[in-house]
């Protein structure tokens, strides 16, 4: 009787309910002095949820990226529209990551934890942090271009066996996708069908995992509240202040992209006012906001771009689907902010080299993010691993991720439409429907 009405709620509402119940149960656990019981019998379900996210990280990025690149049809198409489109997508993604890094280093939301609370949290994960910090120190002793060497694997099987080598999997996926384009279609049709089917299966697995998200968030929030508050309820103010500033940092970064970066691009490269542009794609933005899925929004995006912005179908049908796979400006900005935030909470000072790795990894990881709810969180694991940060830090931001996911998906869809408009203008076919 109780579960049946809950089925009518959208997933984001269920996750918010899980978050609130988690905070409530965590508070009750502290008041009643049963923190150990909660850690023993509730926290494990949060760990299971994190493990599920790790489980799909490698197959998700491989299948999604290969499918997107192989969809470019042929090498001639890739050399024309493909190179132009991908270059613009990567450039805007790098811009978004850079904005995120600047914003989070200016606001520093993770610094609002007291030294005592930070020390408690670091001590809790001391063994894991020691291993990762040692790896980070070893990384700092390597030559400046070692990260380029590390991108190219000597054994793809070894690389695929660990989420920490996901950059190597991304490289192989790109190489594999380009090779598929170059081989005659008659010889790779089976492989294309297999990769497409694999991508659909993995996306369905992500969908299944996200249905478990409310319970995972509930368990993580209970554990998070207990870990940070301990026996002192006044410490909870630090947690909520820092999380509030983290959310504000992400939102401000997204506003900079949507109200400054995109309008400048549109004016310079398409000669289009941002008011006309946003009015044209507003329906797609609403769908993106409500579904948190750029893939689900794709039909609406294509309709608005073609009918309202007058982008030809042959351009929109190429640029927009590719964008769903490789253009994630909002997601990449969030990954940069979240990574630095988690590092601050753990008291880890990131070097310039590590910030550069975040820039590169967040860019490449966003390229492989599927346009479905929750995929960005999976990709964040890759970014955290790239600079030696514990994935347990996801517990800090997972509970409030869904509302932010709605906003960054809106930015992702907006960026896709913007690039489609710019590409059409560069082809001399903006405003010509065929």
C-alpha cells in the first residue's frame, strides 16, 4: 500500500526522498546512540550502490564511445563534418572544465570543514588515502609528458581490468571506432551491430542501477551523517554549509556557460542573438531538465533545431546524435568541481599537474558519458581515480546530485543545439531547410 503510490514519483523525486529519509535516520541514529548499528546494517547498501557504478564504468564508456565514433559512417564524413563537429565539441568541453576549475578554486566549498572534522574523515579512510597519496607522489616524480605515455596501453586487457586505467580504454575505444569507419561496411556490419547492441544493453544496466539509486542514496546519507556528525550534532552545520556552497559553485559555473560562453559563441560564429536561440530551444531544455537525459531529449532537440533554427536535417541528424555521446559541457564542469571539492574535504592539496590531469580526464570522460541519468556519476569515478582520490568521496555529493544533474543536462542539450547551429552556419546552410 505504501510502495504503490511511490511508483508514481519520478526517479529524481524518489532520490530526494531517499536523501531526506537518510538524513532523518542518520539524525535518529546519533540521538539514540545506534551509530554502529547503522554502519553495520545500512551503510553496506551504499557501498553496493557505489560498486554497481564502478561495475559499469568501463563497458559504458567503451560501448558508448565506439558507437558514437562508428556512427560517423565513413572517413570522408569524419574528415569534413566530423572533424569540425568534434573539434567544436572538445573545445567547448575544455572551456567548461576550465571554468569549473576556476570557480571551485575561487569559492573553495570544501574548505568549510573544520580541521577536526577533516582529520576525522581522513583518519577513517587512512589506509585507502595512504595508498592513493603514494601513487600521486610517484606520479609527481615522473616526466612531464608521462601522462601522454600512459594514455596508450601496451595491453588493452590489463587496462580494461581496472577502472584506474580508463584513459587507456578511452584511447582504444577511439582507435577502434575510427578503424571501424575505415573498414568496408560489409566486413564490419556485424561488429557495428554488436557494439550498438552492447551499448543499448549497458545503458539498460545503468537504468536498472539508477532504480536502486534512492536506496543507495539513503544508505550513503545515513553513513555520511554519522561519519561527519559523530556525537556532536552541531557539526552537521559544516556539512550542509559546504554542500550548499558546492551546489552553488556548480550552478554558478553552469550560468557562466549558458549566459556568457554560449552567447559569445553564437554571436561570433553564427551571428545569432542568444535570446532568439534560447527561445527556439526552450522546449528541448524543459524536456532535458525534467528527464535528465540528453538521449531522451534528442527527438525534441532535433525538431526545435530544424524547425525553429532552420538547421538542415542532414546536419542536425549528424551533429546532434554525436553530441549526445561526446558533448557534455555541463557534466564536465560538474566533474571538475566535484573532484576538487572532494580533494579539499579530504585535505589533499592538488598540484598543477593533477589539475591538468583533471582537465584532460574530465574532457575525455565526458566524451564517453552516455546521455542518460546517472552516467555522469559513473564517469566521475574515472576522474577521481586519475588523480588518486578515494571514490568514497562520492558519498558527499551523490545525495544532491540529481537536482544538479537536471541543470547540467539542460546545459548539455543547449550545447548540442549551439554546435549544430554553428556547424550549419560554417557550411553556409544556416536557415536553409532541405
